[in-house]
């Protein structure tokens, strides 16, 4: 940027007259400083990294005037984050060691924040600040001017500074490394309504003043009742499903009720009038027919086992597989099938009890024989 091609002083005077006419009587050219006059209300970790950085101590030390700092902003600033990309390691930090609080490990402080703090010792006047926020050459010059206001000016004066620019459409990329483009108006709304700015904090605004700012923001930008859906997920959630058809429940008398019939009737009712319901009812009828065929197969196997055509262990294994398959398929297949299965279970339990009693009898006989042999040996040895 060529300073000779642009008369900064004339531009600042014109802007001061315009701002004065817009906001009423002409204000003093001397700006008040709010908060800590030594640290500019910056985060202590950021301030320490700025003051110890080579760029601030060597390169910026040579800049002595307001215009030289503006030229440096024009050439060097490419984002508004406090840290350069990839230099801040906050992985694993929690609680007060998190990135927002600024008490964790530091990084490489950004050029933007070094130049922002460089403006502070210059004790900018109202005319110079107006020259920053209306500068035509770079949006980053304007953004640093608005950020200087946010850090140094009384909270009660923020609305007067920002009001005229809340709908400014000029765009800039605020993220280190790129990828987050914002308009100047949205940046100023963020400055007014939020305390956080990336991995640092702005000075706190007193609650009464914050409430007044929010009221003015709501009056200026009233919330829209039916805001347009901006994301695909939100659009999908906003689509209302058609209401399900209402049907009157039919009472089933006790004489007609069977185990599993109520569930089947409920599925048929819930799907009546739709393809999905017909499909569910058809699958239910197929499942019933499959259950009857399986029951007949088990009957044949049971008869073969009882007639001596197979071993009891094979039947138990097949019966266990059958029960497992029925549990996996889910649902009942009628009262008759369940009764037959219950009878099979009783027979199986009876066979198990009989085998257990027989084993116990064998153990008692073996113990008795062992005891008798031991007694005979003792008698024979004694006599």
C-alpha cells in the first residue's frame, strides 16, 4: 500500500465529520481507556507471548507512527485468531487448563494480535480509530480497528461504535489457515453478544449493559418465527410425517382369544390400509405355517425316539436346537404348538430325573459293596 497515493489525514477528517453528524454533537478527540491501562485487557498468556515474541520486539519496534502500523497490517495480517495455525497444543487439557481460559500451554502468537497490541502504546485518538474502521484498502485493517474498540472502550459506548456497521457486507477470512469467512456485520454481532473469540476471551460486559445491548439487537434484528431451514438434517427433521390412520379397537371375547392372537391382530390393525401392514400380516401368516411344519417334524422325531429308532441324546440335542431357533425367530406360533413343546419339556425333565435317580442308585450300591468288602477284610484279619 502506497501512503503517498492516499491522503490519510483528509480521509480521517471527512470520516470524523460524517460520524459526528451521524451521532449528534462532536465528541472529544481523546479516547478514554476502559479497564487495565497496562495490559489492554488482553489475556495474560497472550500478552506474555506478544511481549516475548521476536516479531514484536524486533520488527515492530522499528514502527513508530500510526501510518507505519497500518501499512504493516495491510501486508502481514491474514486472519484474526490469537494464535497461528497448529502452534497451540490443547489436546488433553480440561477444566481451567482448557484453551479458552488461557492458562494452558501457549503457542506462536499471531501477527494480528501483535499489531493490535502495537496500536495500544500509540494512544489512538478518535480520529485515528475512525480512520481504522472505515479504511478502504483492507478489511483486516477495519477488523483490527473494531477489535481495538472492543478491548479498550467502555462497554456503554460499544453500541455507538458498532451500530452503523452491523449490516456491513464486506467479507474476510477470520480463521488461521483459512476456511471461515464472515461478514464484517456478523463479526461485530459476535463482538457484542459473545464473550469468546476463538481461544481467548474479550473483556466482560456488565450485566445491565449486556441486557441493553441484547434488547437493541432484538429490536434491530427481530427473531424470525419461521426461520428458513439451512441444513439437510434440519430440513429432514422439519418434515412432518403424515398422521397414522385412526382405527377403533375391537374387543376380543375370552372364547375367541388365543395366546399370540392379540399381537397378530394388533399388527394387522396398525398396518391396515397400507402396503407395510399387508406385508407384515403376510409375513405373520407365513411364520405360522412354518411353525406348524416344524411342529409336525418334531412330532415324527419324538415318535421315532420312543419307538426305539434313535437315541435319547440325539432327540435332546435336536429339541434344544429347535428351541434356540424358535427364540431367534421370535414370537409365538399358537397355543397348540406351545402345549406340545411343554409336553416335550416335561418328558425331557422326567427322563433326566430318571437318569439321575439311576446314577444315585448305582453310587449307593458301589459304596455299600465297598463298605462290605472292607468289613470282611477286617474280620478276616482279626481272626
